[in-house]
C-alpha cells in the first residue's frame, strides 16, 4: 500500500514551527514569523489581582501567586467569579506554580476544576505569569483535537477506458478500470478512501471519503486518463495535478478553533513564542460554548470544546491505528494514529502548555494543565471542603444517553446532574452503547463506524 509521503511529511511538521508573538493572541498580518523576530516592548504591569469574591467556595483557590516570585497559571478572578479551584494535579493544596528561585528543572501538571455550567456559560480566562529574568522565552500551546475525520487523499489515480470496437468501427461497449496509488481497484467501491463514479472516458466524479461535513481530505493527486481500443492502448492524456481541497482548520476543535491565530502553512495549530525576559503577565481567553455557533454549542459535545480532562489510568481508551499496529491510550480524536489507508496522522495537543525556555531554547520549566468539569455542584463543594479527598467529578452517565442512573442525582426540576458531555462521557457512549461487547478498546476497523469517534461539534 503506497503511503502518501508528501502531505504526510507536511502534516508531521506540526511541532517544528513556532510563531513569535508579543502576547498570546497569535500572529497578525505583517508580524514576524519565528525566522524574523520582531519583539514589541512589554506592556506596563497590570494592577494586582482582585481578591476572591464572597461567593467563592471556602477553601477554593484561583491559583494566583506573587507575580515577582512565581511562574504560575491561574484563572482570572473577575471573569469566572472564582467558582474554580486551580492546583497541582498531585497536591490539592499546592498552586500551579514554580518558584523563580527553583534550581531544578520543574515539569508540573495542573488541574483546573470548574462546575460544568460555568464552563458552558462563562468564558474561561487563563492567567499566566512569568517573573522578570526567569525565562528568556515563553512558549504557549493550546488544547485542540480532530473534530472531524481527517485523512490524506490518494496521490495518483489512473482511469482507463477500454472501448470494444467491432469490425464496422462501432463502439459496442466501454469497460472502465481504476488504479489508486498503483493498485487496481473497483472504481465506485473497493478503495477505502475514494469512490469514482459518473464514468466517461475523460471525466469522472472523484469523491474522497474525508470530504464529508467539511472537506478534510488533505493533499493533492495526479489524475491520468488512458484510452484503449480492444485492449490496446490508443491514447494517454496529459497528467493533471489536482488538490483534494481539504483545509485542516475546517476539521479541528477546541480553543484552537475559536481562540488561536498561530498555524503552520498546512493550517495545523502551532506554538506561540514570546520574549519573556522583561516578565509577562497576560491572559488567554477561551470563549464560552454558549457564545459559539448560531445558538451556543450543543450540550451533547459543548464541554469537550474547553474541558480536556479524562480519567487516565482508570479509564484509558486503548486503540490501534486503522492500518498501523501502533497503539495509544489517548482519545481517538486526540491520537488517531493513521488514516484509512495508513498515512500517519500526528497526535494533537491535549493540554494547555506554558513552557519556559532559556537563551539556547532549552526547557527550564513547563506547566501543563487540564480543565476538569464537575457534573454536580455539591460534589465540587465536597471536593473543595475535603481538600481534595473526595474526588467525584462525574455522575453516572450523560443525560438520556443511555439515561441518568444515579438515584442520588435528582436535584432540580427536570433531572440529570450530567448536563454536558465531557471527554469521558463521549468515549463511554462510543465504547458502551454502540459497541458489542462494551470494551475500552476501540474497534476502529469498521469503516462505517469510524466517524463516530470524532465529536463533530457544530461550530
């Protein structure tokens, strides 16, 4: 099976490009790329963070630290009303921070706990701080995923028309043969990525399987037409180079879709690079799902846009590639591994990352963060009041898929605690009700079911 190397290599450049920015809002037209740095002077320092409002649950912490002393990640108080707790993933009582005086190279994972209603209805505003003279550069990476099925289309298609001509010179029949990437296959069916219909000797309707709700068929192909008479070649057309027309931006989800301006030339989200020596205090706003789409994102998939946490270790989602034997425990739409014909598809970025670099671009410190949604506010309050001992962010199963089964979750007039589907809910719907038998292992060998593994959020 021929792998489409050209576009696969382009896609694999996802991690090799950085965009230089003086802030967190991406590169605008005319600003410099990484190859030509254009450093704007730092903005004046903002006012100190506001204290937690009276409505904040006792014991909660938005994560703010001493700006002069800590590299930290927090939630801006006045935008999320502090119904949140930000902490080191291994220590409820430790903020998501690294001291300027730290001699070790620290790599910390953080958790941002927010009730699901606030994730849906309020903007989530991450506040990040780098003290003066701690880092030479700051790299920022946002969470994103494949919202729709993405693939690299075949690279060579040859359509042969063989005319049967009788002794009088009349064409009595035409037989068509199609070869895709050098392999003879059925034209309308037989290849996993392309269907060729509407046959005439010189024109056909060539449809890529990844061109569905949006065009996510990447790359280009060379189209050849061969005309034969009674099995003997009579004419070979000039090859045509044709783009499949896919655009990666059509096919991604998460904040990179709505709140990010840094992309590679292949429209893959990439990193932002900021000059950090003078110190940085800035924010990264993630638009509330309620404010997206024509009337807010469908609750069925809304939380996935912001909340990137899933129960690793206890609820891994082990799967192999569609063709490749490589495996991953990340959600399929984070790490699909390959497409239907085996072309490698690089994994996305499942965490919010803030990386401190020195003058030689070596990593000094790194902060990665998950946003975890809580289905039931009393459970969130218990988590906070118990200082992280009682951890129960998920309740039963989502809404009516297949139905709320937790008898204690009956507060409110109409019902279920789990109003918005997070990553674990989404994966459990696929792994459970639609598969037989239920299993945490993806049966991705079913072409008919493959699209079900992508959220397909209606942005």
